[in-house]
C-alpha cells in the first residue's frame, strides 16, 4: 500500500462465528493492515492459532467474544435451521442491549478509527452508537442466509431478519468479494478480487516433505474447521492415488493410502500441492481452489443460501464437480475424482483481494468517502421481501448479482417461459417437425410445449460431434447423456393452478374453485431394458457384477437457481424390501437424508406410490427429464404440477390407464407421505382435471368434482406474485391446519356432551311422566348427532357455528393441554407439538365461512353481468383475504398488493374489483378479479410499478390458462432420423 498517508490507525475487526473460512480470509486483510503499521483488534470466536500462525506481531490483539452464532451445524454438511435461529436469539437478540452497551464502551476505550465487520450485524450498530464509521467485508450477509430459516421456523420470526438488515444499514459500504449473494441491505458496494491466503511453500516442497512420489496423484480431503469424522476406506480412491486428510481427530484411523495432516499444517500449501480437492463449498475452499487451479469435488450443505452463488462461480471457471452425498458416504468416489482431474480450471482473475481491501479500509479510516451518495443513518427495512430473496432497496440503487449468475437466470427463463408474455421462437416445430415425429398425441399448439420439444431437440443435437459447443449447464449435459435418442420418448404436461376461491379450506372439506395456469411442467420419460440404458458414470459404477439392474435417473432443469442438485439417481431395487415396496415412512427418510436431492421425492415418489397402491412392478430402467415453468414458492402449486406430470408420464410409458381423479389422489399421497407436506388434494385435482379458461369446482371430501364453471366473458382473473416465498411445508401452514383440526375435535366433543345431556334429560323426564314426545326437538337431536360425528368442518353451517360453538372455542391452546384432554386431533398428515401454542378459533372459523363464500361466489358467476356482480365477487375475495390474515397466514407483501388493488378499484375508471391471498398463504401469489378489458391490464401494470417502487421487487404476473394433464394427454415422440421408411 505504498503511497498512502503514514499514520498509525486502530481497527476493530469483528469476525462472525461461523466456521473458519471467515477467520482465514480476515487473516489476509489483517496481515496487510499490520504491514502498514496499523493496530488491529480482532473480535472472534475462532482459536487464536488461526491468526497467530500467520501473523506474529505485537500489533494484533485477539479478543475472544462471540456476538453471533449464525448457522449451527449438526455435522460437516448439515445446517440445523431451527437451532440456528434459536441460538441466534439466545446469543444476539435477548442480550442485545447489554451487547451494544459493552461494545460501544470497548470501541471508545481502544479509540478505534474504523470498525470492520465480516459479517457481524450488531457490530455495525455498535459503531454507529459509538460515532465510528463502519465497513463490512464479505460475500454474503446473514439477513439473506436466515431468510430460508424463517420459512422453516415460522413467519413470526421475520423480525430477526429486519433487525439484522437494519444493523447492516449503519454500515457505510460493503467490500464485496467474488461469488457474492444479493446483499440489498447495504447502501453501497465496492468489489475486490479474491481474498486468498498466500502460499508458504512450493508444490514440490510440500510433496517432498510429505513423501509423495511424482507419479502419485493426490486428493485433499478438506471439510473446513468442522471435522467430518466419517470412516475412510482404501477402496474409496482410484488406483495410484493418495489422500491428504485435513482436520482428522487424533484417534481417527485411516487406511494406508490416506495421510492425516498435522493440525498445524498450513492448509493452502497442501491444497496447492494436490491434484483434486474433496470438500464442501465455502468461501475459503472455493477461493483457494480457483486461485491454485485445483478442481473441487464438492458435496452440498443443507440449507445454506451462500452455496448456489459460490457453486455457480466455481463451475463457471470449470473447476467443480458435484458428488451426491450418498456416494460420498458409501465411498463411490472414483468416477468423480477422475472427472475432476480431467478439468482445466480457467480462473484468471485477481487474487490480491486482501491487499485491495486493506487499502480501502485504510483510506476510509483516514477520512476518504467511497460511498456514491450522501445517505446515512438507519433505514428501517420493514417492507422486506424476506423469503423472495429481496429486501427493500434504496430507489435508484440496485445492487446486482454476478454476470455469470444472470446468465444462468436467462438460460432458465428461455427454457421455462417465466418472463411475462415471452414469445418462444417455435418456427419449424409442427406435428411432423424436423426433429421428432409425434407418434401419439397432439401438442395442441401450446407455446410452452413447442418450446420444450425444441429444447429436447437442442439437447439431442449437442450429442453430435458437429455441435458448436457453447457453455452448457450440468443439467443440460446430464440430460444429453441419459437418453437413448434412437428410442421412443414420452412427454407429459401438467399446469399449475391459480386458487380463485377455497384455498386452505380444502383440507376441511370446502368447495373450491381453481383455474389451471398458463405455466406448466413438462416431463420427458424413457424406459429401457437395464442392459440398454445409458448410465452416468457414478451410477454405472454402482451396478452389480452379476449383471445390470434397473436404475432411475432424473434431471431437473432450473436447479442452478436454487440450492438443489440438478440430477438424481437411484437403484429401483432401493424401493423394495423383502419383495414388497418399502413403507412411505422409509421413503420419506430416504429422500430427506440429503436435502439437496429431496426434490426428487416429488418425481421418484410417483413410482413408489404406483408400486404400493396399484401393485405395479418396475423392472426396466427409467430416465426422466423435468422442466417446469411453474415458478416455485409462489403459491401456484408448482409441486402438484411436477407430481401430476411425472405420474402421467410414468403411466404413459408403462401403458397404465389411470382415471384422472384417481391419479390426482395418488399424487396427493406422494406429497403427503413421501414429500411430507400436509396439503389437501385441490392442487393435484386442478392440475389433472382442469380445463383452459374454466374454473374446476370441487368439494374436497375428499375429491368430488362438481364440474367445470365457465368464466363469464366479461370477467378475468390474474395472479400477482408478492415475491415472498411460500411453502405448504412451512410451520405457519402446518400450525393453522393443526388448529383447524383441534377446533373440529373440540366441536365434536362439545356436541357429544350436549347430545348425552339432552338424551339424559329426556330419560329423566320420561321417568317422572313429564315428557311429551311430541314436544321433543328431534331436529336439535339430529343436528347434535351429525355434529358429534363431524367429518369435515365445512359441513358445519356458519349459523350453527355461531349459535353453538364460536364462544366455546379457545382463541388458542397449547399442544400439551389439548393432548391431555382430547388425546388426538385426528389428522393423519400432521402431528401436535406439545410445546407449541396453537391458534384455534380463527383457523376453525375460516373454513366454515370460506365454504359459504365459495358457494356464493360460484352462484354469482352465473348472475347477469354488472358492476354489482363484480363488486360482490370482489367483496367475497377481500373477506377471504382478511380471514387468512386472522389465521396468521398473511404477509406484508400480499397485504400491500391487495391494498393496491383496492386503490385502483376506487380510483376513477377502476376496473379491478377484488383480490385475495392464495393457496397456503404466508406470501406467494394474490388472485385478482376484474373486468376483462384493456383498462384492467393497464391498472395491473401500474400495480406492478408501484410495488417495485416500494419494495424493489417487480412482481411476476400470472395471466391466461391452459389445459390440465388429463385434457392434454401425452405425446409419444421419436427422432425422425431413427424411423425407417
């Protein structure tokens, strides 16, 4: 940092308690600050040796204090989301006032010139309270990471995210490292190169010191500061390889071809001396793999949102190979190692980020301002779009994500038709097109189906030696490698659904009205004899010596935008135990053991359900490609679309004729029992039995289709995405469902008591000759008998609820109290947590009144067209929306959208008349009703504009409809070149 003003400065550097990666990169920045003669006080929970082995100086001071606990890891690969939030509350939230007081006093006592945080939230607030400037240096922020944890713990925890984001807003700017996540809580950013620890020894020196021969290939086994502790075996490595093991415990035994590195061995030197690294993705591992051009075989961690960004970066520079967790634990390493060693890592960017960051920090401490504007002070981010991975942004300042990540988004969008009104170039795709002959079925001119067929053709073309190879995602390469393109392929299609009315009342037996969306999921499937199936290398390595067995291979397009694996494979024999299909519970555990591949339960689960419920035997191998244009987490049944499309495709490929209603019920079993999400059946029914531009009317007891309801030509429905990620697996949805079933049990019990009392009074009156049978209220007795055996809450009328039960239901009840008095809530897909307090009255009331509202809505649709008709329909939707909120299933984003619709409705020339949250609530999509005219579209565009101005998030609009899976049927296609004349 030659040329900078020479003045000894004091820096306070706060380091997060998550892993050693943060501490090791901090070392590099601190080293450069100390070289310039500055004093650095490091506040950390990491061991001293992490800093002192690299920096021997009287100018570094280690203060052992842990101010955040961040992500609690159960092991080297598993983050416990609920434990992480709970420990953060105990560590940083409850003692917040005392932490701030202590830190402010300490910062003043050391006369700090600048506070640096990587990336402890409260440090930024403490700096502001002490009147000291603060800068963060990181590749992610904890508000972004914790967003996913809030989904699991419940939306009531969102205040944690807001507090973290507000703390960060006190930071002047963030020094942003490569592989970064979106960090909109910061007001400004400055990008720097990779921060990488320097090497102490050459590759040759390290190999000589460890006794490694020139002819030997070296794998380094590195899972960071958390020892993996898994049992290692000699046969895990390819012939001629040795493995250097980092972080092994003293008592861990290793085979002869594994070498335990000493605890104090300098890890960067060992990495640079290796040919391949095996580990998890973290900033330290990724940066050193790129800098030293060592290919990384990585295994995903559960529930850590940093990973997709680092993973995309390392794969962009051709330095990464993903290993599935099952193969890591069972020792099938060789195919991955051999693939990795053949890579040629291409990172050619800077690796002096530590020096650059130190210079920026020094200049800032000396009084320079790097921020591009003059905004300062706390900015409350109360309108955070938390679970959509967006937070409120300063108008005009949009902190972008990396270019290579944007490319991945664009690639996905072009495949799935996500952007509004995107037009796919389908020229040349007809029934008998240049690529495939359609032997059965009709694509019905659907643009997304034509686009999917075009994608299949492009994948097939990439197998040709003449293919002009551009950058391809792993999912694209995997799909190309698993199909036998000379054989027949079956294609199915299933749409999402827009919940017009009914929603969460489905599990209580309500009438529901559902419209299939334009967006749909496509599945391509091929079955082959095991001897003819094209297998991926790691799947092939699993085949028994006595001969090939059936294997299921699945590729999911779109995985690059989420932290899930793009491929999944399993031996079909894994679904069989003692000649019978395994239980659903065992299947749930099978898929849940690796959350990065849990998505496969939606697809592979259809096979097990068919085996279990219909007795189907699957002996051939199966290859499946899933490409869904139904956006995830937006409350439009993306999961149901995948299940229905998958089961439809499996049935078509195996010649099974399954009634549409039965198929939907089978798909519900997949979601309830194998995926473990307690949804009703309306999603699967709408995706299967729906028709374009009609509402499917169904009574969910359990799935009785009343018919299709025509949407009047004067009326139109739209969906607007709030950006807040929704999940029926989330705790809020589950707790509301449990509350409804608790309410039903209390109503039944109350009716039973009154019935017995009534019968007892009649008997007593008869004994004293005061009873006149003609005066007995037989109707009341019949009602009580019906209510004592109430199967569905929606069979109780609103007036009976108000007259007999509303005041008898508690507002809320603890699980412990309920179980002690009533034993069980009689719901097969949820369990009661005795430690939890459940709302009861609102979740019970909602389906009773919702059923009435849906019936009225259905009747009003057939009324004469008028503003009064639209106003009444809109009012019913508004009532539904606010009833969701009363249950605890509302969200700031959806409330804002409904308010914007109300503003438009009451403006001059308003043509929108109502709106409601949909599906499982707690975010997701709002359904809007309006007049079918151009003016309505203009008003919806204005709502999008206003929402983006307020939140920084441009909502996606669902518009239009398409046929359900049963109406579409399936396509049977074959390459024209493979058909003999």
